[in-house]
C-alpha cells in the first residue's frame, strides 16, 4: 500500500511535457495577442487557426529567450494604420532568422531538394552540388530565377577550378597554402555528405 501511495504521489508531481506549439504560443503568440495583435477583419476563424498553427511550427526552432525577444520586437511591427494586425509570415520569419538563424538541418525541403532530380543534375556538374548547398545555407531555399542560378553556376565554376588546382599541386608535391588545404577538406566533406544523401536514396529504391 505504501509503495502504491509513493507511486501515486510521484506521478502526481510530474508535469506534462510542453509541446513545441504550446511553447511558441505561450512565449510569442499569446503575449502579442494580449498586446492587441489580431487578424484583419473578415479573416475566417479556421484561417486564423491555420496561420497561428503555421506560425507556431515555423518558430518552433527558436529558444525560449529568442521567442521572448522576438515577441518584444514584433509588438511594434504590426500591419495597418494602427499597427495591430499580424505581420506577414515572410516578415516574421525574417526577424526570427535575424535573431536566431534556423539550423540548416531543420530547413524544410533541404534534403528533399538534393535527393531529387535537381540534386542528381548538380552531382554531374563539377562544383555544382557544393555551390547549391552554399546557396541554401545563405538563403534557406533553392535558387530562383536566372540571376540566382547564374551566381550558383559562377560559384560552381570557381569551386571546380580551385579543387583542380589544389589537387594538382598536392599530386605534384608542390607546397599548398594551408587555407587552400582547409578549404578543400571542407569542400570534400560537404560534397561527400550530399552524395551520401543521393546514395541513401538509391539504396532504398
């Protein structure tokens, strides 16, 4: 009986674990709502719920401290004449990224991009896989439009030439600048990781 009572007491004192959505609501959405942030008149209730859920999912990677700071920042960033309407998703994500960059491994669509036809195409062009990955690191999305793709292709060409030159110097026993050696090691590690993703998909097929 005593053991049962102790077990019951222990169970009663264990608080349920807070979900990530609930954490974002508590630290970001609810404080802003109390301060008067709301959706524009006429926004259907189901659309409001959907957008708040999406907001909670988008910001789930932020630490508690970052969520609190972001809420304090966004209270003055509302839309409309009185600045009381929720800012756009793009605006909120931009401020969140400035406060605490999203870990690259959590960026939606990153891995699926590199194991898709786009990744297979990039794997056949020297320097291209790493150049595209570099773009993703900076922008958290794939290249869009001719201008961005031109920049990726230029970087790919530069990477390919640097790889070729550095490997040639190593093969001939010529002294290589330590910066070039370190760069090549990072390049090879990134390239191997991306090709490993492709190989994993091929193995599952």
